[in-house]
């Protein structure tokens, strides 16, 4: 029914509004209400809904923001899981896939910073690389994707001292500029 399709979209939009207000005011209560709205949007969306990946992505972003503010590892783990599901449930040819991959990379890079596990860093870089490869050269998001890739590669260079990572870092940053 139309009502059952509109409810998840309305809940997602509520979450977006609350997340925007959180960005402006820094009030954690807004972020917590946004997370609830995103979770309810997911719970009420039909299983095969093409909107589910965007709801997952939005939930992941809010959880990651809350992790940044509170330091609760569970939020970061849930954010990574939500982004993994968003990526897994998005067609390879979808224009949104690069965005979801970047979100996954961001969560994994935060996880690496928290734990120091190189596997998380390597997965973050792989997600950024795929995001860049799936982003058209004229995409307005491409510079940000390249910048994120450069940050991941630079982090790995700082850990390992591998010159290849440094060269790739410079290339990614140069490509982002141009």
C-alpha cells in the first residue's frame, strides 16, 4: 500500500533533518533521535526495497558521528556493518555504490585508528579504491573520494614506510586537485 511505502521514506527524511540539526547544534539527543528514525525506516521498509541501501548508509553515518562524539566502539561496529550491507545490496553499476563504499572506507579507517589492525586499514583502502574506480571522471564526488583514498594510503605509508604507498598517496592527492 502507498502508506507502507511512504512511512520508511518519511522516517528517513526525519532522520536526515535531525542529523542536520545535530550538525548545527551538536546536541547528541538529535543524533540519537535520528538513529532511531533510520532504524525504524529500515524496519518498516519492504525487504526488496531499492531504498534500503540509502537507509543503511544514513544510519551508518549517524552511528559513526555518535561514535566520534561518545567513543562507543559498538556504534562504529554497527556503522561498518550497516555500510557493508548497503554495499552488498547495491548493484555494481549503481551510481550510489561509490558513496556507500566511501562510507565503508571511512568506518574502517576509524576502526583502524581505534584498534591498529592493519586488516581494517587495508580494507578501507580497498573500499576507497573501488569507490574511485566506480566514480565517473566528471563526478562532483570524485575529488573527495580521491582525497579519502590518499588519506588511507598516507596512513598506511606512515605505518609501513612503503614508498609505493607514498607515491600512490601523492598521485591520489594530485588527482583530487586536478
